[in-house]
C-alpha cells in the first residue's frame, strides 16, 4: 500500500504464509531435478565449442533442426530446415553422427555437398563447414539455458508464494514444461540423450499454456474444463514416440503442435487485451498492465513466428525467439505473486517512467551526436573521451526534473491522473494545520478529495462517542468491524480486492458488502500512532476507472494529515475542557479557601479579642482587687486619722484657752498642721472612694449607670497625667441611665483619655462631650494632639498594634476598648488628621437588644 510520507509504495496487504514443509520439499525436488538436467545438458552442449560442423544442426533422424544463427551459412538457404539429409558427397548416410564426421574430417571452411529429401522432392545443397565458437554457444545454447532457468525459478517462486492458488499451480506446470523443453533442447542435437523428455515437454507445452490462459488474468468460463487439454497432450506424445523415426510424420506432428501452441499464445494475448478494456475487471486490468509487454514479447510474437514457421515450412530459425521469451515468465510470476492492485500499478508506473527516461536519454545522446557531427561538423568533440563524460554530467543534472515530467506524463496518459498530488497535499496540509475544529477538518478533506478525484461521494468516518462507532454522521451507517481490523493494520481496502488477500471467501464478500453499506469504493485508514482515529471513504470514480497507485498514495497522505489534524483538534478540545474544569475547580477551591480564610480570620479575630479581653479582664480583676485591697488597707489609717482630727482640735482649743498669750502662737501652727492633715486624710478617703467606684467589684456585671460619673472618676484618677499641662473641657448633656458593665465602661474611658493625654506632646486641650438621642448615647473624646495618618487609623483597633515607642505601650488598649464596645452592642467612630488631633466617639444603645 502507499506510504503517506513519500512516493515509494510500501507493502501493506496480506502476504502468503511461509510454505509448508511439504511444499518446501517439493520445491527442493523440482529445483534439484532442474539443476541436474540443466547441468548435464550444459556440459554436453559445451562439447560443440571448437568443433567443426556442417553449419547447421541435425535431429536424431537426420532432419535439419529449425535453429541457427544469422551468420551461419545455412541461415540464408530456403527450405533447409526440417529437410532430411540422405547422402553426403554422394555417400548415403544413416545417422546424424556420420554427417558430423564428414564435416569434421573436411575441416573448417570446406565445401561439402549434401543430398536432401523433403517429402517426394530430392535436391542437393553445397555449404561450407563452420567452426562452432564460444559466441555461437552463448547465442544459441546460452539463450536456452537462460530462459530455462528463468522459467523454472519463476514457476517455483510463484507456487511457493501461492501454494493453494490454481493459477500458481498452472503456471508451475507451464514453467516446468518450458524449462524441460529448453534444457533438453541443448542436448537434442547431440548426443540426444534426453530426446524423449524433449518430446514429452513439447507435447505438453500447449496444454499447460492453455491451462494458464484459461486462469489468467482471471478465470475464464471454460476454466473448469481446462483439464481436457492434458489427455490430448498425452496423445501427441504417443504419436511422437510412434513416428519418431519417420521424418515426414514427426515433422507434421511438430508443425501441428507448434500451430496449436501459437494459437494458445494468440488466445492468451486476446484474453489480456479483452481484460484490459473491461472496466469492471479491475484486478485483471491491473495484472494485464504488468504482463502485457512480457506477453507481447514473450508469447504473442513467438506464437506468430511459430505459426509462420509452420506454414512457411520452417524457414525461420526458432531459437531467435528465445531472446524475448524470458520476459514473459518474469512478468507473469510477478503479477501472480504481487497480486495487489496498487503494487502492480506502482511497479508499472515506475517501469514506464524509467523506460521513457532511458529512451529520452538515448534519443538525446543520438540527437546531440548527430547535431555535432552533421550540423556543426564537430566530429572531434563527439569522438573525444570528454563528450560522454560531459553528456553524463548534464544527464545527472537534468534527470530528476526530466523524470518528474515524464512521471506526470505517464500519470496523465496511461493512468488518467489529472491532479498534482504534492501541490494539493501541501495546500491542504497548511489548511489543516491552521484549524482545530473537527467539522472544518472533515470539510476540508472532503473538498480536497472531491476536487482532485471526481467521485460519487467522500465520507469521513469519525468516532462520535457514546459507543456509536465510526460514523460520518449520527444517523449514518457505522464502519463495520470486518473493515476495522484490516484498516488498523494499515490496509487500504477496495471493493475490487481479490479473494487471495483475505482469509476466506466469506471474509472477502463481507468486506465488499461492508464497503457498499458505507457507500465507498475505497476505504483508507486515518491512523495516528497505531490508533485508528477515522476512516476516509471515497465512492467510485465518475470516470469509471479504478483507483490507481497514485490515487492511493494521495489518499493515504491526505488521510495521514487529516489524522494528525484531528488528533491535534482532539488534544486541543481536551485541553480546553481540562482548562475549563481546572478553572472551575480553581474557582471552587479559591472560594473554599476564601471561606476557610474568612472563617480562620474571624476565628483569629475572635480569639485575639477574647485573648485581649481575657488579659484585660484579668488585669481589671487584678487591678480591682489591688485597688480594693489598697483602699481597704488605706481606709483604716485614714479613718483612724480622720476620726482623731476633731478630738485633737478640741484638745488644742482647750489648751489654747489655758495657756498664756505668749504660748498661743505655737498652738496656732499646730492647729494649721492638723487642718492640713485633715484635708490630706479627706483627699485620701476620696481617692479610695474613686478606686472603689472604678473597680466596682462588689457590683453586678451589668446595671443601669450614669456615664458621667464614670467619666469624672476617670478624669480624677488620671489627674497626674494632665495637671498643669492639659486643660480638660467637659460638656455633658442630659444623659439617660444605660445598662452596661460599669467597670468595663470605666476601662473604656480610661484608655480613651490616657491615649488623648499621650497624643499631646506639651500643652493642649481635651474635650469630653456626652450627648444622647432617643436611641443612642454618644461620648466623644477629642484632643488637639499630633493626629494620625489614614493608614494608622485603619489599624488602631488591631491587637498589639501601637504607634508609641518600644516599652511605652502594648497595643492592647484600643483593641480592648473596641471589644468592650462591641460587646455592649455599640460602635466606635474615629476622626483624625496629622497635626490636627483625633476624635474617638463611643456610641452605645440606650436599650439592650432583646
């Protein structure tokens, strides 16, 4: 079958199995017998070299054999062949040996007179004797040996490749008879050891030829009765044996049998011509193309000569026919062995092309030599050694373009091929490479085939999925399994394939029916890395001709390109599907990760807030406990001091009244000290009270409180941070009592006021404003400190984020404030600009949500 990568036809059809042991044994026997016979007769015939003979050869009955060479004196004598010699130099002779002895004794170039008898006519002939040369042996017996070997080898090879084929067996019989006739012909003219075998071969030659003619190129309607020729051949052999010593009768038998053989040759040639012009006999036509030349040269022309020789009383030397005879068995054996249509045709195309090329080169040489010699009078150029060399170089440079043009000529004239396959393939290859759409690929393939080879319809069968098989459309018929198996093996299937290509006649018929079902005359596999990706089916040619080897090459190359394009399209579609699936999976996974990240962020924030609140709560609890303990411990001595201030003053008054006037002044100083101590104790008691109010450890977690009280307590506790550098401005509106955790709210105000104090580097102001609406209470702490840029404002509630120097803050204050406010269902608003201070506004609902 044709290759998709070049013009060389690659074998892709079924071949015969290895011959069985019995076949090989029979081949060995036939070969050895032929070798023994050829060796014996060759040695015998070589005895003629250097021997003086009459200038003609004789048969056993002294009849002049109808063979010779043009330069022999006997070749110019009419009526010589098949005449019987009765006397030499007036002396009667009884055997051919006596005649040879006369010539040898006379010596070379001596004139000898012979008396001949042809039927009732007697006549005399004087001829010079002649020395048999090695060249004579080569031209005479060499052609016998060459053709005999070619016949025998061709018959054995064809039979070994097709041991079960009747055609191969028939050809083996014909080849064996021909080889036997030729081998024994070398011995027939002396000493005649195998004369009876020679007559047997000659008797059966027409029968075996007729057997072959009835089977090739395809079986004739009379082929079943071809066996009837063999009894007739046996009868002819019996006649030969009976009349062997009767020259006239044996000559008549020879002539009749030769006419019979010539008529079989004409019949065979007529069958070949008939098959060639029969458009329905595709296999026969392709076989005829390969054997037509061999038949014309090897059988038809020799057949005509045989008939002419018989009618003209053997005036033509029959041995000259053998120089063309060997062409026939070679071509016939090739046609039988290589019965694939495309292989036969490819061989014919190459042979015809190179034959034309050879003729063209020869004609060019003759034309060049003639032109230089005659027209240009340049004989010295032609006669010089440089002329052939120069001509050879020119031929080498021009041979490939010449061969290409001649191949195109052969395709157009002999095979009716009008399209330029490489050009179309290059064009469609570029188009297929530029598309990744399956529908567009199939459309391009259909259009290319339809334009190149007008036909009844182009179909591209592809796998449509869902176990529908290979179809050209969803509702169309699928490619049958009986076609798929050989197509996978790179076979090209046609409806005209011979039965020999298939395992059985049933398979052959099944393939034909399957091709008819899908409306295709030829099916070409579309393979990609040993995988059948599709099938290219093409209907019958509108011209009525069969698909040629060039068509097969073109269709296979196109199918291969389409298979690659389809696989690329499938890969691209799979990649797109995978990419879409990956994108969906990425989006899904991204969404899941985003959700998980949001959950983790929320959990982290909750955990951080919980940690901050826990830490701050622990701090508050510890601070409250510390404050309560300190207040308790301070409260006892302060109470002791406060309770003793009044009695001490009374005692000082009593003492002042009792002492003289000069002693009263020291007592007055003591009374001032007591007043200072009283004020200090009073202040200490107030601080202890504020600490108790700030910690609120002895109160419930939430209750209704007045936020203004918490603000005032916090301002007093932070007095050391704002006294003498910051002015506190308090503006309270009417505030309702709100339900909250008093200790946590005090912590909120503590952090807001402490951060406001820290935001003022030197002196400044802090405004604390409280207001209320029907649903909300707002407490704003504003300072005129350094302020913050937007990027810091966004992060001030992040845990552990601080703008203070290392060691000056933990970054938990505002995070704690944010957590406490959110826990109270409130919110915090921030306003800040660098250099213009900051405002943090705490907004709480007046009523807790249910």
